[in-house]
C-alpha cells in the first residue's frame, strides 16, 4: 500500500493495525486508483469492506468514506500505479444490481459451499456432504454443482470472487460468459492475455479486475493440466 492510500485511510480514522489487516486480505489494493476502481457504489464498497475483514459498522463506514474520497479526486494521475491511458474508473455495468433476495441467496451459497477452494487439485476434488447437496445443488455443469437456476457453477463463482472480482462483476459475467464451469473456463483461453481479452469482451473494464479474472483462468487451467 503506497503512501497516498495509507494517508487517505489514516485520515478517515483507520489504525495501522487495520491497514495491516486490509493489506493482508487484498494485496492488489496498493494505490488510491485501486480503491476508486474497486467498487461501483457505496453498497458495493460496504461489501468489499466486509471481504477485507472490517466487520464493525464504524470501520465499514470509514472504508466507504475512503472510497468516496478516492472517487472524488477525479483523476488517477496522482496514483503511481496508473497512467493517463488507463480508464479512471469502470464503465457502467450493463446489468442492474441483483435484487436483495439474490444477494441473500449468494451469501448463503458462499457459506454452504465454503468447502470450495481452488488452491490445489485435491481441494478442487472435494465434494459437498449429502445434506448440503440435497439442500443447495439444483443441477451440475461438467460435474460441478449449480445452486442458482441458470447460473454458473458454484465452483466458478467461488473462484471469481476469491480472485478479487466484485459481486456485481460476477453477476455481469454470469450474463455474458459462455464458460459456465471451472473446467470450461480452463479451455476458454490459451494465454493470460487472451483471458484478459475475454474479460473485456464480457464487459469488465477495470484492468485490475481483468487481471484477477485471468488469474482465475490460470488457476483453472493449471488444475486441469495437473
């Protein structure tokens, strides 16, 4: 985390210990520009704060105010990690925010399928308990459980979220991404750059998010080859 971003957080009331927690949770959050581009609304920023381990209402409020301040600066040229040729912020998402019910379902699925981790081939091979499968899985794609009607597999959703894509971006890709499972994603691109292009074609404008998507592709491809 560079000095400008650290100063912004400290000015909003965060402690050094809290900044250490934020850095440990998201190593990609290094500049003011990363903060500005990492969320599209105050609600999205609040969800992001929870993902960074900020559980209290006060700390989440401080994070949202920090995000607002980063957006209000109007230009990422102050941020050493960006150049004028880079977009200052994401283009508006072509899909609307999922309804409140969908948010609750997604949070419940994250709990129900917390066994899904893509850190190794052995962990990807894990299967849910019969109780979880009966209660959540509605269908399967390439052998991967699907809990949301018409959605991508739970393993793919978990991979995209764990690699840093926001809930809005995952919902957007659910509408545009042809690959519906980790297995299908592994064959959807051949290089890191082509995976980033695929993210752009799906409407992801943030370069940080495009790189995060490419990392999810690389994880799926490496596991498939192993």
